[in-house]
């Protein structure tokens, strides 16, 4: 028997496909909502990560976002051009660069972040609470299985 045909019938594949489709749908909804504020998804990701923080190194931002190191530099460049972040030398190591929100960046974060979370929450609120709880638990279980 052809192993690829057998693999295609594996029940796990249906779960994987649906997970990918759900992530794509979430990404599209989220990106469209964020675009209203003149931001890209990666720009929002960095702003949301830096929000309520004293700043982070590129390494720390990379560890806390879904942005690759090579892409992160360009995202920070664009945010800097918009006046939302600035680079500062770390006091403990001058070779280190810390990215911090500017006052304008903090204002944008305080406006956009709660609004975006509210809109996502409205979408999730259309799902019955018990289903939402089961989904949450199922996603946590999947993450634990994949990181074990």
C-alpha cells in the first residue's frame, strides 16, 4: 500500500487541517481589525509585547512574538519611522540595544490593544461558554503534547 495514501487517511490530519484553517481565519480577522489603526500584524505584535514594559532587547522581543529575527529588524525600523518606538543602548551592556515605546507608541498601545482585545472577545462571545471552555482546554492540551 502507498504510504502517502495511508497518511492522507490518518485522523490526525483532519485535526491538523482544521487547526491551520482556524489559525488562518484568526490571522485574517485580526489583521483586518489591526489595519484600521494603520498597523500591520507584526507591528501590532511588537507594540503589544512592549506595552507596559520598560523595553526589551531584540532577543526578548523575538522570544515573546511570532516574528523571526530577520523580520523583526524591519518591523522595528518601521515602528521607529512612525515615532512609536526608539532604540536605546542598554545601561548594563553598550553592545545591547533595547527597544522602548515612545510616548506616542504608548498612546497607540493604550488605544489599540484594548480595542483589539474587545473586538476579538466579541467574536469569541458568539460561541457558547461551554464550547469556548472546551476549546481552551483542548488547545492547552495540544500545546502540552507538542512541547513535552
